[in-house]
C-alpha cells in the first residue's frame, strides 16, 4: 500500500512497503498498451542504449564522482525500464540496503519499487520512503515530451534514527520472515547517512540542474546517431536484442538485415565502436547481471538463459567485461 505524505520543501513524499523513490502515475487502456507494445519496446531499447552511452561519458562520470564525494551519497543514471537495483555496488551504497538486498523477499520488493518509480517519476522529482525509514530520490531526464531516464540518489534518513525506531523496524522485518544478524543490522542502520530537509532539498536541486545538462547531451547524441547510423544497423541492434538468448552468428544477423557479411561487419563496428562478438557479449552479460540478483537461479542456468553455449565461455566473457567471475560478482552482491 502507498499513501501520500506531507510535502518536504518542493518534494512530495510517498510512503511504500520497501525502499524509497520519487514518482508520478501514468496510465493507458489495456487496448492501447497492446497496440503500442512493439513501438514502446523499441523506444525502451533505444533509451536504454542511450543511457548506457551517457553513463560511460566523461561528463557523467565526473559528475557522479563529484556528487558522491561531496554528499557521501550514491548516485545512479538509469533507464526508464530497469530490473537492476540502482545503487547496487556503488561506492557509497548504504550498508543497510546492501544487507537487505541479499534477502530474496526484500530484493524483490526493491525491484517492484523500481517499477513503481518508473511509472511515477516522469515529470518532476518525487520521494518514496520505505518502511525502514530510508528515502530515495529520482529526478527525470527529459528532452521535450520524451523521458530518457532518471538520476537517482538517496538511501538516507532525513532525521537521526532513534532506538525506538530501530526496535520497530526490527519487528517489521521479522514480520517479513527475513532472517537477519541483528548486530550487523543495527550497526548498518545507525551508520545510515542523515540529511536535514534543507540539505536534502539542496541535493535534489543539484540533480535537477545536472538532469537538464544531461538532457541536452542526450539530445546531441540522439541527433548524431540519427545522422550517422544506417537503418540496417538499427535493425541489427533490434534483431540482436530480440534474439540474444539464441545462438547468434555474424552471418545470421547480416542476412536478417539484407547486407553482406563484410559490409555489415565494417559498418556495425563503425556505428557501435565494438565488433559484433563483443557487442553481443555485452548485451548478454548485462542481462546476466540482472539475473544474478535472483539467488534461486544457478549460474549455469543464467549462462544458458542469456545465450551462452557453455558455462566456461560465459565465465570467461563475464570476467573480461566485469572484471570478476559471475560467482564472485554474486558474492559481492551478498556482502555488505
């Protein structure tokens, strides 16, 4: 259940059963969604690809580093549709959130809130506060009427926590049937960053300013791509995305977009900056990182689900891209 709370400065607050985020609802009829689903999927894929380019840009990385070092908070740039915990693995990730994310029920709650955030935080910053009392902020990045993604920060308290609040939180977590180490839980709870309402509003304003800058950069990237990317390459990206779980070859994709292998290979590298094999591997590994959040799935199951034909190959490619094996990556997610 969600209920509207009192506004904090310029930030309306929504309380949710899980961790916290900013939002605004939008709805369409089931018939319209069905008719528009293919186009919406294409747009979501385009925006996710654009956000990946933005996240790798020097301007964003410089801002992320400056913001985190100044505030002590994590900040993430994420696409509208995302099934990955936004602050997972960040340098300033909240220890309490990291601890709770190792529990399947609380992890699932966070991912549901992520979807809730995508539905709500579309036109202005909003806040969600979870039952543990932590707040998270999302600021939409828009170019005109087009929503590109979100800048997101938080995992904080807006006033110092008390022993009484902690006892209530422990009882609440016990009601979720989640086993915790109370000592570690308490230490992480009271180590949570605290910002005053004024400091919180200041951090949100910084995100809003940078969101406007990122929107201008994203528009420049989009225009540049539209002027340089051939239709065949755009179709190839779509084909790879839709068939990433299957065995894919360079010749197969070239035939799907009606080009010769030589021409396709040359133009694909020019457009993406990656050769065909590396591009497909990155698409698959990105999906695998999301699936690794589900601890009920074995690494071998994930490898075949995302399109790798052998576990050995998956482990080698994953380590090359992420710098560690899938098993080590999952263990890092489970650590505080």
